[in-house]
């Protein structure tokens, strides 16, 4: 009998158990574009059968280990599992929902703060590297959600488990790599939804409460101060929380900075890079060196590895350390702009459609399309 694993169970197994072999049955091009760390590719289509030679090859690869299979939605991997069973393999499990469900796995990471009153929880969308936050006051129980992903219920659960009530929902900018859940969450809870005031220039088709540079959002005695830091996009806002933590969005990551051509286009990417240089050097790098940087993403490689830290560990850095360790921050303006415009990475898949959805000008046809639009890791870093 073939067992089933949820994507969450697979994540736990990957983190705690190395005595199994993971086979990915998707076509080679899908596997090469994005797969789970350690997975081996054995393309397997509907109705296919395993030959004795192929089964023997798998037997050699697994060397007696248990087997887990995964595909896009859990279909071909199930067929592959049955074929393994037919050839005498006994310990086989299939990941229910496949890579689609894997895309919705989250790690919940509390962030230590100097103040007992300040609550900061980082939500890591494991497969994509999207990072969102629940910020709250332990004294008053008030909270804000920053950069909620489409699975907004995850943020509600985290807030509830921390004894917090969500009073504000904020998006730092119009995202290009994933569909925001911010508006839907704010509507569900009947609380204000915020974007930077410069979002008015981006043809945003829905109502929001604009946040200007220097504005504060109060959660009891916890304050989020908005800093307009354009570059990645024109309207992007980062949030300084109680002069201790900076939610740096896609302006500054702990391993890179934000790319600039997704909004500005390749022809105007240099304009965005100029703005980003000024935002970094005139605003963020003017903050105290002890400021803790909590970014909006962590880069994920095509084979599912985090570029820094590991899933479930805080994705954070001290600003003073980034100043000395991150090469991009030490470049002069001209070299910085050249670096960002001459070495642009591959664009996120479907980014134009995702932007149109996040500005409210379009909507996904259904949940299936929304899932497919988001498949793959984020690609927001320069």
C-alpha cells in the first residue's frame, strides 16, 4: 500500500530524516527550473511503465532506503509509486498535491527583540522564499500584518496563537513574484489596508489608505514608521519598527538588493538603480548599525536551497554587518548602477500578469491559475 505525505510532512522529513530518496517525476525542463533540494529526476508520464532495468537502476540509487515521489500535482508520481510497488518496492510514499502544495508550505519563526513588548514573527514561504511578518504589541494585543501572501490564513493563525488582533494590513509595494493576500485579508477582517502613497502612480485600481514617508502606524506603544525607499519599485515603503527592526522589503535583502527593471523596464532600469542607490545610502544606511534588517525575501536556488540560513531559521542581519559584508553596499553610484543593469537575472515567471493582479486591474481565473502563476522560487534580488 502506497502511503501519502502532505507537503508539510515532507518538509519535516527533509529537515529531520536523511534515510530516504526523493524522486521528482516531472519533465526534465520543469525539474531544472525548480525542484526540491536533493530530489532526483526520473521523468514519468501518465500511463508509462517501469522496465525491469529501470527498476534495477532505482534499486541501486536508493540502496534500500525508503522512497518518496513528487510531481506537479501528485498525479504522475502516484503512477510512478504504483509501478515501484509492482516491482517489489515496499516503502513508498507519494506527496499529496505535489509541487503545488509544496509552494504553500510555511515556516513560522519568532524573532527575538530587545523589548518584551515588541512581538515580531517572520513567516517564511519555504519554496518561494517570500517573507511576511506579524508585528504586534504584547501589552495591548494589537497587530499589523506586513506583506501577506495569498495564503493569508497563515498570518491570521500566527496572530491568533500569539494572542494578537490584527488591526492593520500593509503591503510594502506592488509585488511581482507572488499574488498578495493583503487586500483580501484586510477586507475579511474589516481593517485598513495600506500601500505607499506613490502607488497612485501605478494605476492601482482598488482603495487603500496611503502611507507617506515619515508616517507612523501605532499598535499600542509599538510604532511602525514608514520610510519611502524607491528603487525596486517607485512606491515601495520600508518600515522601521520601534527604532529596532527595519522591515526592508525588497529594497535590501541580507544577501543582495532588489532588482529594478520589473517595474521600470529594461530601458529604464538605470533610473530605478539610481533611486535604489539613494534609498540605500541616504535613508537605510543612515540608520544605527545595530538596526536589525528583516527583508521581504530570501533568494532560493533552483534546487530549493536558501542562499542564506535554512528554512525555519531567522532570515535577518545586523545593518552594520551588511554594511561591511555586502559588496553591493560598498560600490560607488556609477558602479552600483552598472552592476544592477548589466547583470539582471532571469525575470520571475508571469511577473507582468502578477503585477496586473496585484494592482487590481486583473484577477486570476480561479485558484488553479493563481497557483500556477506563482510556481517556482522568487526572483526579486539583483
